[in-house]
C-alpha cells in the first residue's frame, strides 16, 4: 500500500538524510522539510478521503514484500509489522500532516537565524513519520517502539540552551520515559491475559486486578503524553523554554492528538470499563480542567500561561471520552482537534510576539494591537475559541461535551448520578479560561503602549500565513460544526450524533452575527452624540499619562484568598508535581541507604552476613 509508505517511510528517510546536510544550509534544510511535509500532507489527505483504503494491512502488502520470500527475518517480523486503517487513524494522520506543514512553514523564518536549534528540521520530520506510524500500527510491540521514539524527538526539540531549559528537557524525558516503562508492563499483562498483541483483536473486560492494572498502566502513558493531571507538570516548563514552533507542534497539537487517540482506543475498543474506572476517569478529567486553569490565572509568563491551558483543555477531552456515550466521544474527539487548532495558533502568535519584542512577561508588554494587527486579530480568535465563545469551534465541541454529560446522566451508575458535578465543573472551567485570556489579550495587545516597544513591527508574512489559516479553521469548524464538520469527520468514527433539543451551529452563528450588527448600529447611534472627555486625576495630578493597569495582578485577589492561598503556595513548592515528589522520595531512599555506607569495614561485613542469613531463611 504505497500511501502508507509515503506517510511513514518518506518523512523518516528525509529526516535521517537531513542530518548530513550542514547546519549552515539551514534555509535549504527548511525548504526540503517543507516540501516533504507538503508531500506527506497530500498523501495523508488522499488516505483520509479514500474510502477504499480501510482495514488491516500486513507487511506483505508493502514494498518489503519482495524480501519476505528470501528472508526468515521478514517472515518473523510479519507478525508485528501490522497496520490498520480506520476512520480514527485516518483522522489523526490527516491532521498530523496538516499541522506539520503549517508549523514547518512558520519555522522557516522563526528558526532560520537561530543557531542553537541544531537538526531542528530532522526531528520535525522524524516526529511526523513516527506519529503517522503510531496512528496506523495495529501491533502493540511496534506501537510502543514508535511511541517511545517520540519521547526522544520531544526531548531534542526543546533544546537545552541554558540551565533551565536543560532541566525542563530532562524532566520531560524522565516523565515520558517513566510512563513508557509502565506501558511496557501493561502490554505484558495484556499478552498474558489475551494471548494477542493486536489492538483490533482486543476487548478485555476489566473485571479483575490484572486487567485493571493493565488498563491503568496504559492509561497513564496516554495521560502523560496528552498532559492530564497529575502527569502534566512537564508541559508548562516545556512551553516556557522551548521555541514556539516546538510548543505548537508537540504539546499543543501532536502530543494531544496521540495521547487522546490512544485513550480512545483504550476506553472504547481495547478494554470494557467498569463503573469505577469510569468514575476515576471523570474525576481526573474535571480535576485537570479546574486545577490547570487555576494555575494559569496567576501566571506572568504568557508562554507558561498557555502551557497550563494546554493541560486544562485535556480535561474536556478526557471527560468526553470517559463518558462513553456517542455525544461524549464525539465531543472529546472534536475538542481534541479544536484544541490542536487554537492552541497551536496561540503558541504561534506568542512566538511572533516573542520574536518581535524579545519579551515573554506580561508586565513588559502592552499596546501591540496597532503594531501587530494580524497577530492581534488571530490571537483574539484563538483566545475566544479556547474560552468557548460562540460561534467558534471551542464552543461547539464544549457544547457537545455538555450535552454528552446530560445524556450520560440519564443512565444508572455511580458516575452517572454525579452528572451535575461534571457539568458544573466543566462550565466553571470554561468561565475561568475566559478570565485568564482576558489577561493574556489585554496584557500583550491592549492597555497603554510602552515606549520601548515603539519600534515593534508586524511579524513576517511567512509566519502570519499559518496563523491566518488556523484562525479561519477555528471560525469554519465552529460555524459548520453540526452541518458539516461533525458528520464528516467524527460521526464515521463513533456513529450518528443525536443532540438534545434543537441546536444548529449555523443558526447560532447567524444569531451571534445579528447581535454584533445590532450592537454596532446602537453604538454608532449613541456615538453620534457629543460627550466631553477628561483625563482622570488624583489630588490635582493627571495620572493617565503615567499609569496603566497591571494585568499580571488581575487575579491576585484569588491567589491571596484564604481558601486558595495555601493551595497556591503548595503548588509553587511543587507539592503537586509528580516528578518533584518522585525525586524527593528517591533522595530520601538514597539518604537512608547511604547511612550504612560509612566506610567502616566491620559494618560492611555485618551487612554481608545479615544478607546471607536472610537469603538462607528464604531459601529454606
């Protein structure tokens, strides 16, 4: 099947070849990478729109078939080199190609003059080919090999150029690697339980301890990749220090696509969940929404703010898939794609601001809406989308998840009876998201202009084109959600959606447009009257020219509130950071075990004798 070769092997081979191209030819490497990503996007789209390509595909159907008759190695490998094409894998491959092309285009300017980003384009292409492989492979052995390789490319794309970035890269690698090790244990348990490692042949009931452990170990791998609480702590640090295209490419888009893709396989195909596991997943989902958005509210660094929102939005996807209903799964998958759109757009907009100003703190920015109008408009669309404002795509997917929660509550069960809790927390999370993005947009683009930013100009055209395309997708996916997007992209995966009540995304869009037009008419009628405007003053001194609201302090009242103050202090002390807690435990164990090693020979002899006695007791 030549299309599978093109979406997997060609990017991998091109990425390897680019390693030998000198870094002084970075422009050439970028152009080659763009052409390869465009080539891969074309075949990804061909795969997506071709209904004839469907089902299991063995290695004998690929180009390596010529070697299988002469090599026993390939005969053995045939059991593992199995691929499967269905509507879900097609969706992931298509959007992987889409985001890779746009982010590579953006990188041509952003990365070109940055000397520290060595072999950047090689790792982009290797990530592209490996991601497509993960989405299409059917055997869990090959799956975990490709999944683990993505941890390496993730590590390399952050680039440890200083102590803090090196620490963030190491933390990312350890968390992802630790989760991958747990996944290996889960795969072993699956083999012991079912005797097969083919994803399409699994439907394991979680009715005993071993199958439940197998599910949880694989779910941890999915949550760590996607960034769900409490396995999320690598994402804010990654996004703070990594280049904007890397953040847009991995934590914002591809890692979310893969993490939620694997969760969909786990919850709705590989395992049959009991009600307690459903309850656990929903608790994790709504906890991720609230905890991460509360952390985003108090951030001063806008890249870290976006990082926490990359975590918070995962909660909606986890909640939707955890419901297990048709509307819930559609909403979760739809939100997965929507998040990849507006969050990658937000990181690209943040990258444009960073490149043009060399500042990443909200306190040092302001008034850029006139200097960078295209970046401002696209960032505003992305911010409204992630906040769930109609008629944009974020509202459409969140609304479907809300309906899925109501549908879920109609059935009997422990988790079902708590449907109002899941719904309330999801809605509150959306409101808090809007609050933090008021801070983001106001801090960067609005309020008083700073004199040191007077020379700032709009980002180059090559960087603007991907942002504009993604912004148009955010509008289109929202306006056409129920009439085209959901029926075309998601119903083939899950089944036909049956909405509660009368709801049409086109109707909502028309009503929003009418309200905006009426608002403008009323404003113009009122503005025709003359008003006198005066500058504010305090104690006779005019203050407008010297003062400006500090957006970074918008929500200090929340931070200092008695109910939240202690929690925030604990969070800043890494009490909720699984990586930090693990390090503390390991350090304590190291101190405990190092006490006997005091350099005295007699003590070593006593420990040796004690160990031999213990061994003899166990052997007898």
